[in-house]
C-alpha cells in the first residue's frame, strides 16, 4: 500500500514537472500566436495581457497581401528542400563508403569533414562571398544552396556513418554475391533501411536552413525576387516603429511549415538519433 | 564540375527581372521610408522613364552594413547606397575607391539648397583626420536630425512642474528629476541598451565641458581623457543614474520608446525621428521637447548632437553615375523634399523646406539644427568610442559610481594609447612586408613538408607501400566516386574559404581596401597578449558552456529518465520538449526579451509581483550579471531539447535484461542509475558534451537577438566580438586571427573530450 502511494506521488510529481516544462517550451509559440491577433495599441499598454481582445485575422491578411510574401515563401521552400535533398544524397553516399568500404584515406577524409564543425562562421564569410562572385553565383539560388549544403554535410555525415555502421556487413555481402553493383546496394538496400536517419537529418537540416537569414541576406541580398522568408520578414520590423502584431502574424506563417515538417518526421527521430549519434 | 551544376540549378530557379531602359538600384535600411521612396520613384519613372528600385532588406543598420561591405569588396555595389553620415565609416569606403566624388556637382550650385550644418557631415575639409582629399563632397543628405530631450507634459503637470518652461540648467534639471521621483514617476528613460545612445548622451557634455578645441586635442592625443572636461562629463552621467528607469542599460531604444509612449517615464533622450514614432504609438501623448540642460559654470556653449539623418551616396562602380546624380538632384528638389517631410514627419535637409514645418515639436528640432556641434571630421578609433559607451553604461547601471570615474577614464586613455601604439608598431616595424611574406611562405611549406614527411615515415611509407596504396585506391575507385560530390562541395564552399580566412589572419586588412599588408604573427601576438576583451568574451562563452553542460544536460537527463520510465503521455512530452530548438532566433529573441524586460511591463516581473515576490523584480537584461544569466537561461532553454532527445535515445539502447539482472541483485533507484544507467550512457554523454561545447562556444545569433553583447559588454561572446571587429571596427585581418584561435581551441577541447571518452570506454 505504502509503495503504491509512493508511486502515485512520484508519478504525479513527474507529470507536474513535465507539464511545467512543456508550458515553458510552448510559451513563446503561444505568445506569438496570441499577439498576432492583437491590435498595435493592445501590445503597447503597460499591463500585458495574454489573450487578445478578439480573434482578428486582419494581420494575417495584411501579411499575406504583401505582394512578395508568397514568393518569399516559395523561395524558402525551394532553398530548404533542395538543400535537404542535397545533404541527404551527398552525405549518405559519402557515409556509405566511409562505413562499408575500405580505401586509402578513409579515416583522414572522415575527420576532415568532422573538423569543419569547429570553424566559426563569420571569419569565412567574406572569402566565401568573393568566391561566389568569381563563380558568378552571387544573387543566384545555387549560390545560396551550395554553401547551405556544405554547412549541413559534416553533421549529416557523422549521423549517417553512425547509422550505417550498425547495418550488418553480411547483408551487403549477400547482395553483392547476387551481383549487385555498389550503387545498387546503396540504392536498393541501404537507403530503404536508412529511413529513420533520413528523417532525422532532414529535420536538423530543414530547421537550420529554414531559419537562416544572415548568409541569405548577403548572398541573394541584391535580388529581391530571391529573398527567402526570413529575409523578407525583416521588412515587417521597422527601423523605428515595429508593428508587433503584424510581425508576429508573419512569423507564425513562417513557423508553420517547419513545425509541420517536424510533426511529420519526429516519430522517426528517436530511432534515427539512436542509431546515428549514439551507437556510432 | 561545380559550374555545370550551378548553371543548371540557376536555369531551373533563376527568375530574372531584366528591365528595358535604365534601372537604378538603391540599397538602404530605412524600412519605414520604403513606401514613400517607392511612391516618389514611380513618379520619377513617369516623368523620365528611368526606373529606380529601392531595396530595404534589413531594418538593422549593422546587418545592412555587413551586406554593403561584402558587396563593396566584390565591386557589386548598387548605383546608390544609403548611409548614416560621413565620419570614419564613409571615409573607409571613399579611400577604398567605392564611392563617387560629388564635389564638382555640389560646387556647381547643388550644395546651396542644403542646410550647411547637415551637408557638412558629408564633406571632408582640409585637415580631416581620415586622409580623404580636402574640400570634397561624397554624399547627398535626404533628411536632417538632432537629439534632444522629449518630455511628457501631463507627467510634468502631475509633478507640479511647468510644462511650458522645462529646466534649462543642470541643477534645475536634477531638481525636476527629484520632484518627479518623489511623485512616484520615473524621471528619465532612454535606449541606453543601445551602445550609441550612451555615446549620444556623453558627447553632448564632453563638448560642453571641453569645447571644440578640447575635443580636437583629445582626438589628436594632446589632451588625455584623464582631464577635467571628461571627468565633468562623466559626472553628469552619474548625476543622472539614480533617475533613470530600472534596467535602462538593458533597454534598446525601441523598448524605451514604447515605455515613454506609455507614460512610464517623464523624459526621454531621443532623436527627431522619434516624433513620428511616438505619435504613431500613442496619438494622445502630450509631448514637449527641451534642449539638454546646460551647466552655467561651463565656459563653453552647449551643442546638440545631430546633422545628417538619411543620406545617399553614389557608388564609384555604378554604370549609371550621371543618371544617379540626375535622380538625386530631382529627389532633393523642393517638392520631393517637402513630400518626404510631410509623410515621414522628418526634418528636411533642404533649406527652403525647413521653414515650412508647422508641427511645433518638429519646429523645435528644426531650430536645434542651428546649435549643432561643429563638424570636425576626426574621431578616435571605434574601439575607444565603444569603450566610452560601455563606461557610460557601467555608471548608469550603478555597477560603477562617481568615485570610480578616474579609474574608468584611465582605462579609456590606456586603451587609446594601446591602439595608437599598436598602429604605429604595425606601421613602423614592418620594414618590408613583401620580404617578410616570402620568408613566411617558405617557412610554411618547409614546416608542412617536414610534418608530412614525419607522418609518412612513421607510417612506414616506403615506395613499395605507396604502390600498394595506389593499387588499393585503384581497386576502391567506386568509393571515391561516392565521396566525390560531398568532397567537392566541401572543398569549394567550406575548406577553400576557410584557408583563405586562415591566410588573411597574417595580414592587416580593413575589409574594404585593395591593400592587404603582410604582418606575420602580429595579429596572433595581439590576440594572445594584448586583447583582454576577447578573452573576457571567451570567459562568458565558457560560463555559458559550463552551465549548459551541467544544468541543461543534467536536467535533460533527469527528464529523459522520467519519460523513459514509461510515463503516460510519453509521446506528447517528447513532441513538446523539442519545440524550442526548431524556433527561429528572431522569435526566440523577441519573446524572451519581452519576458525579461526590466520594467514592470516585463512578463517575469509582472509574474513575480503577482505572486508577492515583487521585491525580486529586476532589470534582467540591464544588469551585467543578470544579463549573462538570462542569456545562459535562454541558451539552455533552446539547447535543452537536443540533449533530451539524445539522452532519451541513449536510454532506449540499454538492454532491459541488464536492469532485470540488477533488480535480482537488489539494485534499485540511485544505485541502479549509478551502476547501470550511467556507465551505459557514458558514450552518449560524451557526444552530447562535445555538441554542447561546440554549440555554446560558437553562439552568436541568440546573443545578437537578445542583448547585442551588452550591457557594457557583459554578454559579449567570442563570435559577436569577432563579428564586430570585422564589420564594425574595420579590422578584418585581425578578426580572422581570433576566429582561428577560437577554432583551434574548440578542436583542442573536442580532442580532449574524445580522448577522455575513449579512456573511459576501454576501462569499462
């Protein structure tokens, strides 16, 4: 009996703690949403209230009516999806051979990639930009996507390699005995098995790229038609006066896609992280 | 290989907008003015057929300048660029040959239409301190501004003060402050969380006590900061300190403006641009404007800080310079200038329009243009100005008092002397950079060859072994093919810029000019021995890392244990706890800044006072230690989800049989955790630790969004420091050497971590 009570108390305390933590985690999202329905003078008063006076969708209408908003949105979708595809493809291919092939320089190349996680970005900013100019890639989507792919490669390779190391070699050997080429093994055996890690890497990469703006501002900053959402949203922030409800409405719109991606893919995440980062 | 891919991608995606006829591009950051600009541009196109495209990409001046600098280096600046004035900033661009000289046009009558104290900011006279050709004009002012003190008439009345006769002298001003305070009204608020606002306040009194001659002498070095003029100016700051709103040094100007509009404080130092802001935020606000209160004892006049507001410069590389000048002439014409003023509630730069202002508040600002500080076009290095601003913040926040002023001035003076001596050492000691560079290059290759040779020797790489390797490589051709795309992208877009950066760290380069001077190890010597601020920022990052390692990861582990223990709603919790990492920094910064706001509108303070803990309410971002703690908290809040997921994943890999076996042996609770869970989790712990260290030591965007490194540099971290050195203080070469030092340090830390985990692993 005493044991039962103790267990009950412990369970209740756990839930209480988790509720509290969840509330703290969700609060910014909720506040953003609540503010997006307010009027400007509602947020400028001294006693901040959480609930808007009424549900006003006009901020969303205004945000969406900004001529380029849809375009920025599409640009962001494009940059993010192409970067994710690039990272998934190139990192999985590289990790496949890091994990399953014996070749000279294998370890060196691997650490070569991993080492790049330690380079602080701002220093390499200008040389990268000058390089893009020389390649004629400034103000083109490719000029943004290729550095984006690079930025996601190292961690993705690390995760993929960890995952592939867990896949028994016998499976591949059997396939090769059946006459499968390396490419076919990669495509027909490794990739279908790699679903959890593909999802995990997708979330990590999409998150980083969807929310990035500094590199985007510099690289495609001269071509308005190419702005991603995060750069486009800047204009909702005034130099002197910011319409917070409008800004929040824009931010809600900008947050929804990444949230959806996360909700769709998150059930694979634990599995992917387990195999990728922990066992590897 | 890259090019074809790039071309294909570009063809797929590029939606060009090539227009017929001449199109002029303008970059600026005044997002507020964009609609008016567009309106006028449409009018211009109707009249002349020339299309002018205004592009305001970021309301943040710093971010905008970064974009500008990158474009300047690559010579792809648009036809016209928005600038905030002359001074050192414009001079750098002029000296690097990026800006077109407008002297001829200006002298041919254009300059007559402008109010001289405004145009003067874009003019470099004989003997200017920046080395720009004397007597030259480089920009076109669109608007004027100056800074004075706004006051809330209603609050003045409530305190028994006469709103028609605001205090004119410093003693009277302090009296007014006391009266306001005794009525429970906060006397003074301003955006002292922004560094420039601190400088804006101090500089008025620095001029007031030093006079023009004294300021000139300070810049040229014949007058020390340890002199009466500067001491008096800082004394005024410490006089003001007790009357400022709580946490004022953690309040960016935008927040201060909101607080003033809301009637939370009686007075606010702000610029003429704020008239419009206040009106829009609160149309019922009854505002008055007064000049700075003067000290009757000072022999010098009281000048106002101001001059050019928004200005445009023509880029030297523009293919349409003539058209640009033509457009600017039209743009600054009477009727267009009038339009800009009417719609934007701005002070015009055009003299003829100046008289047509009918708004009483704006009129006062327009009158203030007569009392502007004389333009001297020389200044101390940016680092000194930053230090001065931080000093003001320290006094305002109460961290330093009036008795510390001498020590603070000594600090500023010694920083200046250090910078001057660094500069002269750099210019004097380097006899022949070219020779030094050759010697260095040779040394580099020799060292590299020796290292590679030693490695090869250790591996036993004889000719035969090499042949084997070649054969192995040939047999594993497919492996290289699989590796190729990733490797290629990494080499081109990752490694190459990094190597370039590394090489730059041996040069002195301002990030703009075409000349890069080889300086050998000098940058590194300066980082290691002569830059305490950089190491302070490292210290802050180390605190963040430590807190994240112990508190964030410890708590994440604790929750992971609970959730893994099979609690109901496990999946929901898992889902929610990972929300913070997916939010963008913009959202996180905005929301948490509002929570941590220092006045009673801050959410945390409101919650504290509601629960009877009002005495705990603080200026969370306004006091150095609290600000760092707040940044640490938010960093952990956002990083926590990652650690949680990893721990959870790690826990699920522990086989159930182990626990079963242990429970047979009677192990429960703590001992079960200590003998089974913890050792089994050790590898996960190591990975999380490495990722945490890498993430926190390189934190950047979050700090920028929350505090910008303030107050008084209390939350400066290495990457913000490096960023500012490169893009604000024009020390690009030097900044890259700091980046390299940080990179090496991180690699070292990661290496140590891996060694520890390996050792622990083998011991198991």
